[in-house]
C-alpha cells in the first residue's frame, strides 16, 4: 500500500533450518529472503546444505566467502 521495499532474512545456523524453510514458504515470492552464512566455524556447511540454502537465497553461495575489506575491520 505504501510502496515500501523490504527484504527478510536470517543467519544460516543449522538449528534454524526449519524456521528458515517455514519463513520462505510463508513469504510472498516477491519478497527477497536472504540467508547470511555462518562463518565462525570453517567448513560449517556441507555441499548439500549449501545447495539447499541456495534454494532459499539464490545469492547464499556468494555470502559464504570472506570478502576482502581492504585491510579494515568489517563492522
């Protein structure tokens, strides 16, 4: 009604996979659902988990990489 753009998302923790799936299912397809990769543990996701998370968020794989910050802290 107000023509406000928004997106919805979560951090991709395994214990929240069920909630992520339910949220994506309940949102209109027109609402972008993003998943931030959990990066505190190396190799946290299996190949199958990355594929599944990418089915929820087509950009998920891009977020699994630690991108350069030109030597500055990312805050």
